[in-house]
């Protein structure tokens, strides 16, 4: 379709997370598979770059093995794309994953968070390192006509989770074929409800991360040039929440304003006052967003309503500043409502849309992934990434459980912008990079 696959790699935790972006043409789908395998199977005495020179032949062999699985990987991804399932409804997706794991001979436990699956490859002993893929689709209608278009009305894999599941299954196969080389145990997490359902937190509550010392995730991305790996240490993706406000006054005929307690006026002042929270209260060098995105109140031309509702989103590249914004939004709205004799109720929608902390990439993992990327793709194909305010990623919730947990989150983009078509060559690369990240972590722990 004229677009090439692209990749993003990165760990995610409050202490250590890495996000990298990468993209690959069709013939390169085995790269990610190889990277993950290398990370898990290197000798403990290896240091970052020296081991790469000594394992060039092994890397080449793994790339070829992963490339040989291209048709298998494609068939899985296309099946998933045709049959998307929304958050916490991934029953058929989960069944497909379990069926593939059975064929591969990889043991697993089920269910986690309702539809999630947790598999393990390796010795069964520490260190435990995890790979994570999200499974759910978006509530979108796929409009582009192509052979493997979604067959489910109102659901589409528009965020690439079909590719995520595919790469993790590919990693499971390569890992299982070489499990005698692993220095510990790799835990494979197939997670539901990343799209607004905070599925990661439910997986944690069910014990999916018990004993895990490091975790790696991957996400596809279409924005980087094909074959590029982009990583960024520190804050990479914003902490996010949504808010909803109800301001209640007293309605009456518009011709008699003295009989009303006007919630529209109170709402107007509240929205204007909220705009000062970032421009007047926050360090100009910080990155934050406060956007009011809707206002609802009244229907008649000559009647003042009794209730006005409005809401929007808050975002910050640090979790601490997002929490401050939440507190100040409530204080300002209630204060403005009181000034205008109204009452206000402020909700951060925690039950429906739980707050996602900021994604933090570990600096050491960032440098390691860059070294792996340069080894596999060449120095000119590895670059620094950009911080992201718009994207929401619940992999960051994992950091709330154990502050020592290392996380690495990778975004890989083999995706067609219009039709969500990962190019065939990208999937093996994604899976390989998953594995490499884990291998290194088991060495260091």
C-alpha cells in the first residue's frame, strides 16, 4: 500500500523504562525476534558491545529462522485483524493465543484479568523477565477496503495490537526453541484492555508480575522511516487522565435572571480560570496540557438551565504534575461555582478511565537497545526519539507495583496509515527485539 513498517522500542517504569521506535521493510520482520533472542541467551560475562561482535553469526542465524516464520506470523496477524475484540471482550483472541501456545508446547496459565494469558519459557527459576503484548481493539469502524478488513462492525485493530500479539507469539516460538540457553525464565504476558481499561493493573492484581525483575513491551508505529530504531531515556509518554464537571444552579425563565442561579455564568468563569493553572502556576519548562473538550447545558432560547456539564483531559510528562493538576482543577472549579452561588461536583473518571502514569525509560536500557539497534541495522539507522504527549500507554501502570522493576517498552511500526496494514517483513524483527531486551536483563540481574 506504499507504506513501510516502523518500530519503537522502549522500557516503561517509574525507575526504568525505555521506548524505541523502529521500522522495517517486508524482508526484515525477523529483526525483533532476533533481538529478543539475543538478549535472553547471551552469556552472563558479556558486556554490551563486545558480545555483539562475538554473536554476529548467531544473530544472522536467528534472523533467518525468524524470516522463515513470516507466513505463519502473517496468518496470525491477519486472523486477528479480521476478528477484533474490544477491551475485556478478547475471548476469541485469547483462545487463539492459547491454541498457538499449545502447538508450540509452551506452558501457560489462564485467565488473568478475565481474558489474559501468562506463559513461561526457560528454567522456571529466577531471574524472571517478562514480555508484554496488549490484545484489545479500538471501537472504530474500519473504512478502508482490503482483503483482511475487520469483519466486526464497530471494532478495528487500529492501534496495532494484532501485530503485538503476533510478535509475542513469534518470540515465544524462538525462545522455546532455545530455552536451554536462557539464564532464567521469560514470562510472556498477553494483556487485555489496554485501550482505556487499564488492563495492566488488573494483570498485576492477578499476580502476573509476581517475582518479575524486568519487563519489556513493544508497540508498532508508522511515523518513522523504515528500518529506523529510535529510543529516548527518561520521560517519554505523558501521564493522562480525564475529568468531568457538573455545576448546578437554579433554572428559570431567561427574562427573569434575578430568579436564577446561573450555572452557565459559573461554568464560563470556571473554564477561563482553569486556563491559568498551566500558564500562571507551572514552570514554563514543564510540559502539561489542560483541555476542556465539551460543554453541555440547556436546550431552549429563553430558559436558563439548572445544570451545566463540561469535561476534558489533563496530561503531563510527570505523574507528580498530573496529580497537582487534578487537585487544582477541583479546587478552582468548586471555588468558581461557589462565587456564583452554584454547587460543583468534579470527577476524574477513575473507574471508567483510570489515570495512566507517565512512561519513564531507563537510561541504561536505552543505551543498550541503541547498541543492539546499531549492531543489527547500522549506526545511521539508530536515533534519539521525541517525547509524546498524545499517546496513552498503560504499560506505565506496571511501575506502580514495584518501584525497582525495570521496564522496556518498544514501539514497532509495520503499519499502513490508512488501512492499519503491518507490512509482512516487520513482524519477525519485532519479535526478535522483544527477546534481546529480555536476555540482557536476565544477565544483569
